[in-house]
C-alpha cells in the first residue's frame, strides 16, 4: 500500500507545512499487536507486579480493571491490570530467544546439568577473584566479573538483563566461607527451561559482541587495565553463550567456542547468525 501524501493548500513545498508522508497503517497495526501481546492477561500467565512474581488466577476484570494474581509466596493479590506485567512477553522484548534450538522436543535442561553449570561458575569466579588479587591481574578480575554474571543468570529463572547485572555484584562480593567446596556443593540453580537457555544464549552473545566492539576499536598493544578486564569478561560470556545455546549440557565445547569467537572477532554482530553458524558443522 503506497503512503498518502498531503500538502496544505496554498503553501509551497519545502515550507513550514512541507509535503509529508503519512505512516503506513499496516506498520502501526504490527506495533499495536506487539504491545497487545506484552500487556495481554489470561489465567495461568506468569506475571510480575510490585517486584513480586506470581500467576494470574482470574483475568476477569471488574469495572475497576482489577485481576487476581496468586503470588509465589502463597498469598493472593487483587491488582489493577495496568500494574501487572506478563513476564514471558516482557522477556520476549528485552531478552529474545535465539533462533537456534538444539533439541526442539526438550522442554527443560536436566537439573543436574544446570546445577553443574552454576557451581562451576562459582568455582571459576572464586579462583579468578583470588588470582586477580594475588597477581594484580585485570584479566582475571574480568573472568571473575563474567562468571558472577553467569551465576546470577542461572540463579534466577525470572531474571531480566537488569536484574542479572545487579545480582552479579552480590555473587562477586561473596566471602570465602560461602565459596568453599562444601558450600558450593549445596548450591542449586533455578530450573532452566530450553526457552530460558535460548534467552541466555542470546543475552551472552549480545554481551560478547558489545565487548568485542569496544576492544576492537584499538590495537591490543594500546589496551589499558579496563580493556584487559573486558577481554577476560568477553572470554566468559563467549563460553557461556555457547553452552547455553547447546542446551547447557556438560560437553567439551572448545571447538564450538573457537567458531563462536572467530565469528565475533571477524565482526559478525547478528546474534542468530553467530549462534546458528557456530553449530553449523557442515559450514566449517
């Protein structure tokens, strides 16, 4: 459909009321559909309201636009629909899934694999933090920072990008007693659905690309301490992206990590392209 062009009568083109093209209504309808999806409410939908999570039990709005939400803590809340955010729909906008799906029939990552991933992140964070202090190494500090973010992403199945970054500081600041072998073995990850794993694959791929863009703007010989820290963090994000994209299984992912890093280093920025080509055995 061609755009409608209107010009005010008696005013020459190029003046205050110059010719303008009206927005294509089909585009506006698409945007409205996306907004409608984000703010749609139905029974069983997982939602966030007032910094608490729950599930809608009754979406029949009364004259005041209230709906009923069963909070995770066990209580119910009668809340205005405008103050309830359907969480998965929200995550679709801020943490979309990658197109690559290693197993379309699987719904969840085995809990033991998610736990192993989480505990390994804590161990690597602890070791890198200690190495950074002993050797005054910004690179190892960057690894610790990255692993703290991976741990934060695995600890909370509802975390959005902002929550992950905020929570990572808590993990990074854990004392030594909380990070000894006995305590780490007690730690468990949040349930990791395949949808969540694909979200995190995209998230960490995007983070790796952002860091590569910053690092690639100067020669490595000119890097300062901040750059070496980013380099360590990028290494962690790349490894995490590959493992999440592969379903978080405890496999040897080194050759996939090499492919991933090659694509990022070569300047590829599209998340889906990076992930799909990383696992395209026929293309390498």
